[in-house]
C-alpha cells in the first residue's frame, strides 16, 4: 500500500502530507483524530483498521513556522499562479518572477518587489518599472501571512477524492 495521508492543523487547514504509517502511529498516540479513511484495510494479527486518508492534529504544533519562506513557488502561490500583468493563469513552468523595480534600478529580491509574470510580459517589461513600460500590476506585491497548500493539491487534480473538502 502506498496511501498518503493529509495532515490538517487543529483549525482544519492543510499542513502537510504524511505516510499512512506515521498517521496510524500518531492516531494510536492520541495526537490526531482520523477524519476520513480509505477503503483499504491495514491488518495485523490482533487488529484490523482502515487506512487513514485525512487526519487532524488535536493540538497546535509548537514549532509551526510564523512566517512564509520566500521562494519562487511561494510567490506563484501568493499570486494564484497568475501573471500579475496580463492576468493569465499558467503552470509553474510557464511563469517566472519579476522584480517590479528592476535590480538594475536598485530593486531588491523581497516579497514586496517580486510578482509572478509570464515570459511574454516579462520580456515586454524588461529592465523597466511597470510605469516606464506602460504596464499595470493587477495587485501590489505584499508579504503573505500564509499561503494555500500548493504542494498538496496540484491544479491537475492528482490527489485523493477524500481530500477535496479540506484543500
């Protein structure tokens, strides 16, 4: 069995994906409650249970990160995988990140100066600000407090059906 389990925070938000073995262990230790199960059974000589599909932490994790790490994928997630100039929704392969104030003009690589852009718009803008290039941003870039869980749910829908209500 290669079933994966979606681990939710106590507030029912996706946290990460864990193996069913870890989920079963956490369940027996009383750390999680099983919300959804797969049809497959896990059997031992003395016990038979259904494999957990979705589990929820009973308590918040003490080491949960307070900030969102700056990364290419997190910029795309913040911007909903949408070019911030033309508004087209693209896959991660079809996007890059753009410095609103270009580095050649002193722009920094920080949340407040980076947006997702498609290659066509990035090429049109080049080393200019949006105003200099005659382009308009859909939204001003800001540092997010949290992000949707893009590593769990791909846009192509390659995830178990039992996860749909939680992602």
